[in-house]
C-alpha cells in the first residue's frame, strides 16, 4: 500500500471512529453544544493521551449533571489521531467543519499542536492545549493550560543546582520541537549561569525509541568524571518505559545521577515496575499526592466515574479540568460559544486548581500555576520535595533567548498580538 493510500485508509478509519458519545439525552442536534476531543488513543502517545480522553468525558458528564452550559447539554465528539500529526490536522478540520464542534480539547506533543494550529486559525475555532510545552508561541485561538518553560523546566534546573549540587547536565529528549526548543532555552540558561559547555550533554532519540543501552552507558560515563550529574528528561511517550528500565539495568540510582522528567507522571508510572525509579524526580504543577480538599474530591469523583479505585490522576488531567472550567465560565460570561466572544471574555477569569490555589487566564493565553518537584515513590506516586511559594504566571516567550527576550504576547486591546516587540513597539505577526 503506497503512502497516500495508507494515509487515506488511516484517516477513513479514524473518521469512522469520530463519534458523538451517548452522554446526553436524545434530542435535536442543535440542542447540544459539541465538544471535540482530539487525542491519540493508539500509537506511541496512547500511553499518555488515552486518559485525557477519559478525563474530558468525565468533565463533560459532571457539567451535564449541573445542567450543561447555557441551558444545553454538552455532547463529546471523540477522534483518535493515532500519534500521527498530519492526521491530527485533518481530524481537527473534520471536527470543526463536519462535526460542527464549538471547542476542541486536545493534543499532547508540540508537533501535534503545531500541526493543528493553522486549522484553528483559518477556521477561527478554539483549542485548549493541556500539556507542558516549549513556549516561543502565543496564538489567538489557543489556550495553553500546561506549563511553559518558566513554570517547569527553569525551576527544575534551579532545584537541581541549588538543592542537589548538580554541575554536569544531560539534556535528553525525544527528537521533536518541544525537547529541542526547551533544551535550547535550558542550554542558554545554564551557560549564562556559568556552566561550561563541556559540562552539558545533549541527546535526542525518535518517538518510540527502545534500545537505550548505548545512550545510558554514555550518560553513566558522562557522570563519572567527579562532578555531580543529572539528567533533565524531555523524553515523551512509551519510550520512557525502556529508558528507565535500562537505568536500572546499568545500576544508575537516583543518588548517583538523578533524572528529573517533564513528561513522566502517575499515568506513565502505573504501567511498569517503579523499583528502579525510586528517588528520581519529576517537575509538574500538580501531583495526585497533593493533600487538599479539592484534590481529594476530584480523585474520588474521577475514580467513581472510571469505575476503579486504582486509576490515578496526573498533571495534564488537572490542566484539562482548568481549561474546561475556564471555557465554561467564558461561554457563560459571553452568553455564546462563538470563538470571538469566548476569546474576548476569557482573559482575567479564574478557577480553582487542585493544589489549593487559583488558575487565572492571562492576556497571553497562558495561566498561573504553582511549580512542584516530586520524588518517585515505590507505589508510583510522588512525594513533593519542593514547591514555589507563589503562583507563577506563564511566559509565552523566553527571557533567556536573545531573539525572544524582547517579545510579549497580549491578546487584549490595544495590542492584540502574539509576539509584540517591546523595543520596536510593533507586532511581528498575529499568528505567532
């Protein structure tokens, strides 16, 4: 089968799976508000994204039990983008043009988000993106409810340097835009802090990479030269399973070379033996182990919905919850699901997070977040070893890259720009 025919077959199969789930009473189509769910339910990213689809169904069911939105029930429309980024763009277009959804919640990887952005801009629809990313972007039709680098990567490196005494750095990531740009920011940040270039090792591997023996051996050698060494991991998807397994096989313990991960949470850890991982770290803005009344209630409701008292929660689930609740508030404030009305009404709105604080939508379409560093426990949970005292507002553009440190995003009048140059007082292009 040639590529075009194979791609067409894959699209047809995915479109066949584009279904409005029976979570609302039978009624005329115009009596519901359709919510698109754009996640990978197969392929390398399914390990992380399937639970986000379930999270959206959970949130929609909860909202419908409260009476829906604007007096209408919400109707979820689910598609499987199958870890295929061109397919994601085609299915995003299908959700908007054919299924007539009013909003989409979806994507995990930045290459997915980058693939679908032109569709949301062209069709003037809304995407809520729930996962940490590299920054260097702010698009009018997108709301970034995951962390930007100043809400995850930079604080994690500061923690390792100040609390763990790390002097040598392995920046290991999957070979696509999020790890590449994040590591570009981190490398410059470390160099500015006085770290020598020879004390920074950068390595990329493809999605789904499974043979980690040589790379882990190189990491072990890099960390054996007398300076405290750590791995900053932007490895994504199911490649994390053999990576951590190989760390254990080669006897690399957290006290020797700690790994701080940006894409490994409770859901990923639930899939394999955590014994070799105990003591390694992750940087997120939420952990299931956080002890607050809000989190306790969320976990109980989630496990009741999913029918299992062993199903975990994680950071991107909280980000979807925050984004969904802000969208509901914006629609109610605007009295409409129209994209322009929601965009105009959502900035400045607030909703509780699960750690006891408040998430506020900022003019750059990012939100406020706490930053937490968690240590992996033998039960697959995280013990919080460090957290910020205050909420951190998300930056669209990095202060550490010379080409972007003068840029700001502000989607309110009079600026209305995603990459406003504060030096020249000009907008570089609203689609950024």
